[in-house]
C-alpha cells in the first residue's frame, strides 16, 4: 500500500462490509429518490430542475454500484478503500448539491458540484490503480 494513504482508511474493521453496506444503502436511497422525482416532483418542479434531480439520482445509483465493486476489491487490494471514500464523497458533494439545487433553486451550488465530479473520477481511477498494482 502506498505510504501516502493513511492505514486506518484501508484496514479498518471489515472495510469490505462497510463499503457493501454503504453501497446497498445508497442504491436503495437512489431508487427512492428516483421514485420521488418521477411521482412526487413531476408538476412541482420546473422541467430543467426535475432533470437535475434525476441526474443526481442516476449518478447516486452508478456510484452505489461502484461502492459494491469497491467492497469486492478491498478484500483483495486494501488500497482500493481510498477509491470507496472518494466515491462516497462524490455522492455527498455531487448528488447532494444537485438535490439541494433542484429543490431550492440555490444556483450557487452549481459551483460546488464539479468538486463531487472530481471525487467520482478520482474514485474510479484509484480503483483501477489498486487493481493494476495488486
């Protein structure tokens, strides 16, 4: 494992179970958010804000599935845990800012959203790196 990665981020108690649980919870919440957007918000939000909400739910699901992949990978390559933390941060920042933006219209959150996107990209790259280096 690279020296720059704090050991507690990779070797905590059952990291594979942590990421499996996080992925499953986030996937379930993404389904609920998608249903809420499709049935509860249609007609209440402007169409462009509904699209923003749906984008958040879609990316939350993608990265919930990514966390399931991290759960599998971290048992083989502990450094993959950092990828999972990046994906989780991406869900909070990217999806969270889009959810709040779509529901409140607070446009300044659009400036925060790309930071979550960077966390998503870092997560996928770190997962690939962990697999590559074994």
